[in-house]
C-alpha cells in the first residue's frame, strides 16, 4: 500500500504546485485508511508555518481527539524540515515515509534526528528517493527563478 | 530591557500554570516594543502543537503581515523544543533569549542547532539560567504526579 499512499501525497504536492505553493504533500494513514491528506498552504493561509506536515498533524489530532498518533504513519513528499520532524516526534507517529531528502532543512539530513537515542520516541522511517517529488520541486523553483528574472528585466 | 521582557514571559508562564497548562510563556519584541505575549495552550486549544512559541510566531507574522521577523527578538521561559527552534529559524529572528535549558527536547541542548553552520540563518542567543522558570516547571510536574498518585490510590 506504501506506493498508493505516497501517490496520494504526490497528488497533494501537485495541487500545491498548481496553486503556486512550494509543492509538498502529506498523507496520514491510520489502520490502512487515509485519515488526512493535505499540502503546503503557506501562501493560501498567509502563515509561514503552514507546512503540509503541521497542518496534517493538527487535523489528524483533531479528528482522533488525541494528540498521540501512535497507530499512524505519515507520508510526505519531501523530507520533513527540523520543525516538522519535531512535530512528528511530539505526535508519536509509528512510521515516517518520505519522498526525497532535503539537505538544507531536513531533520534527518542535518541532525540525524531519526536515529537520536536521546529523543524519547522512536519511529521507523523510509526515504523512497522519489524522482517525481524531486523533479516537481526542481521545476517549481526553476519556474520561480524565471519569473523573477523576467520581473527584474522589465 | 531584557529583564522586563523576560518577566513578561514569566508572567505568561504563570498564567499557563494557573490554567493547568505546562508553564511556558513567550514574548516577541520588535523595536523595543512588545508585539506578542502568549503561553502554551495545548489543553485550551486541544492542539498538541499549540506551544507558546508557535502561537507567538503565527500571531507576530499575522500582525506584521510578513513571515520574516528579522527585526524581532523572542523571549521564552524554557529552551525551545526541536519543533519550535525550527520555527524560530524559519521566521528569521534576530535573537533568542530563553530562561532554562530543556535537556529532553531542547533544540540547542540536543543538537546544538543554534551553532549549526549548515542552517541558512543564524541568530544570537542567551540562556538566562532562570531559577524562577525552572522552579515553575518543577512545581507543575510535581503537582501533576501527586494528582496522578491520588487518582491511582482511590
């Protein structure tokens, strides 16, 4: 099922792309059922912290009326940043599956957070090395730079 | 002015204590003026991510209509956890002043995040080693354990 849940997260990332948001999608799965699917909404919500993962976690906690998501897995198209990785630990997820590494902001890439014995929760994780997610991000930022170049040359 | 801004954060932590919330307060200061003061509201908002810092940052970004808080300082009674430290980096704060270290969850205590050269923002920081903030937290958790003990013995 991993592939189809991840495909849903990718679909969410594409929605974000089409809405001029950094294309990141997240899906939370509980008992093999999709509980939440959403995407980055920083522009739409005019909220610098409205990352896909935080929105998904808040919605899932609300829906289950429990801050502990111990039976849940979270699928994200991009490696969670330090902030979102912290939120994933706080919510006590069972498993994290992400598409492509984030060497600039990723909690695992920068600090090996997922294998830190001092944190009082541990979860399984998989990086799928998704070329589709990576290409979506590359294309988004390329398009942004081109728009900026055009603007500057006018 | 550091002391009086920190005192305001402590006052917020006390409000949290009185409302049965983990006593953490946060104040955001911009041009020597208090822009936001708030406290942890996890219970009140039934939101596991409603930490004082995230709430304060969202309110400040909203108030300034800008996700960049480059001219702002944030005062927090407890060292920000990994999640909140990530949010502090995202918001591009100028300075972080915190009361007491958090060896279990603190972004600096666990990962030296504040001196990590790979993160694309850097900010000044001070730990005030506030005994008042530390005592407030100790007293809160002691009281919680006593209540739990009483409950279990009934």
